[in-house]
């Protein structure tokens, strides 16, 4: 059974990438939060960095919505789970509103907006444009009749006369309201690096940008009208079993939970909220580890090492020799380890960047070299082809990749291969995912909503390790007392 529930919501979209969606989304969400609204942030697509900013300004963990990886029904259920406890939910889109993986626009921001039946606010970069803005907006209004473009936000407006012409053109020809005009201002730009925006928690000096964006948004956006449009979204049917957050997961039956160590610090920041919650829901206790400063590996039953920027902190990672050595030693004792992208790099022999070579863990038989250009970027489809601790041979898995590194000096026969790459790049030559003992490491990032068996299997491996360790301890005690 279920009931119809009002769930105010908006999707922030644009005609193309780099139109200012993130700036507008950050400003809108921080402005509403400052006015007392509980805002649930969402990000369309496989992104870690934008969500870090949206999480910071709202005080609520941002979630990802991706119809290519999740599928329509799973996406809808994920949205309802996290949106139901908020006053308003706002989804930041990606690229252009109709840009997807094929001619039909599969996986696009527009597809996400239709899946959750949300009004769309179109952000238009108005640089060197006046009356033509109406033609652009009108084209987007009529391209997909099932999509509701409810208003426009003008970005990079030069001066009051410019704003007046833009507003008049949109409202006269398109019949929808202009809901704000953000001025051209370099102080509103969040700094970039090779993988996009700089993560929110990496340096406190960047936080001044957020305050400037919030102040400007409160002054220049019609927050009341935007909330009114969000509230006009049709009610949604919410099933009784859909709870918020972790309540959807079955509690673990054992008194002592297996402990999964999560490398989470400035080097390793790329973790989906849903992945961590899925591990907890499958029965694990999570213990966070600082790869830069923790000298020893704590007592854990498995490790999850996500992506991030290990190249930026390679010297610090190399300096922490005791932790690297502990990881390698535990791997030889069959500690389960699951690693993605940056985690893969950390488990190799060395990392080469800007003509400097830094020693890594030496668990897997390769070196990593950084490049100025992307070596793999976009959605990935994999077929599980080799035995591994976490997936069955023959399964098809969807994920994504974005890496500027590649493997070199890979020693054949020293590690197994988990995946055949059907779409994407992976490690090259049509493969991804190296397997050694209970380690599996790949360039592909997975989302737990898309691959629910991942969390269950990682926790199961952690339980098995815990049981084996307990049995060995018991035998050692018996041997001492015999």
C-alpha cells in the first residue's frame, strides 16, 4: 500500500555544460537553507565533487541519481527515500539537459526530470546574447513535450540594461518567468582542476566562494517563486516500506559486526553515500582510516579504498611507509580489499607524476603513470569474466570511470582479471579489474543502487575473514595452554 505525498522538487538544468548549473545550485540551496528550509540535494550522474559542495551548503548528504547505472525504477525509489524528509529537493543536472549516451538521450538530465516528474529550471549563460535567448529557451521548451520547463535563471548578466532585454525577451516569447539574474562575477567561480571542481573538504580557503555565492543568490534569485514552482510538482505515490536513510536496510543479526575500514581523507574522497549505507545495511561497522596520518592499520575485517587524488598527496602516502606495509601484509593474510581508481593506484608498486616516482603499497604488479589528458572517461559496462571475491562470472555490471592515469609494467600472470570491458576503457586492451587473493581493484566506480550484490558480498567476505581470524586466535590460545 502507499499514499500520495507532496514532495516539492526542482531540477536545475542548462542548454550545455559550463553554463553555471553548479554555481546556481550551490547558491539556491545555500540561500534556501539560510532561510530555514531543509533542502535535500541530489546530483544527476556519476559525480563525487559537485555533491561535496552541495552537501556542505545544505548540511544534508547529497545523493546521486543516474538512470544509466540505476534504471528508472531504482532511481525513483532512491529519490523518494531521501527526499521524503526534506522541505524541498533540488537536483543539479549535468551537461546539456538532453545530452545522454545515445540519440534518444538515455541517461540525460531530462530523463531524470521525467522519472521523478519534476519541474525544470533552465540556467542560460547569457554572455554576448540578448533577444536570441528567447529562441534558445523556446527550442528547449518544445523539444520534448513531456518535460516541463517552468522557468529560467539568467547567468553571467553584464548590466541592468542587459538583464532587462533578456527578461523581456524570455517572458514575451516563451511565456515562462525569469526567476533570477546572476551577475557576471569571477568571485562566484569555484576553482577547477583536472577532474573538475576541487572537492569541498580539501581546503578551507575555498569556502569563502560559497559565502559569496550564497549572498549573491539571495539577492538576485526569486527564492519565493522557485519554492512555489517546486511545490507545484504533482504528488508522488510513496510505498509504506520506503523509509528514509538507513532504515530501509535489514539490521544485522550478529552481536559483533564485521568491521570494514574505509580510507577517507584528502587523498581518497570519492564515496557515494548509498555505498556506505549499503555496507552498513548489510551488517558492517565502518571505521574510517587516514592514509596520510594513521601509522598503523586498525583491526579491520576488510578494506574499501575509493577514488580521489592520490597523485596530489603521493609524497605523503609514500612517507607513511608503516601503513602501506601493513596493508600489504594483511593482503597476504587474505584480508578482503575492494578498491576503485585511486584505490587501485594506491595498491600498485609506484605512482609516477611530473617526473617523480613515489612508492605505493606494492600489493598489485604494476606501476601507474599520470597523464595530462583523460585516459578513461564516461559510462562503463562490464561483463564479469574471471573468478573474484565479489561477483559471479557472467554478471553484467554498469558503472563509470574518469581517470588521468594508466597502468604500465603490468606483470602478466601475477594477478587475475575480473572484467571484460563492453563499454569504456578500463585498464586498456578490453579489460578491467585485477584480482589477487581477496583483493579486487579496478578503474570502474560502482554505485550500490545499481549493483546491490556488491555490498552484500563484501560484507560476507569480511565476516568470513573475521571468523577465520577468530578461529586462528582460539587455536593459538589452546596451543599456549596445552
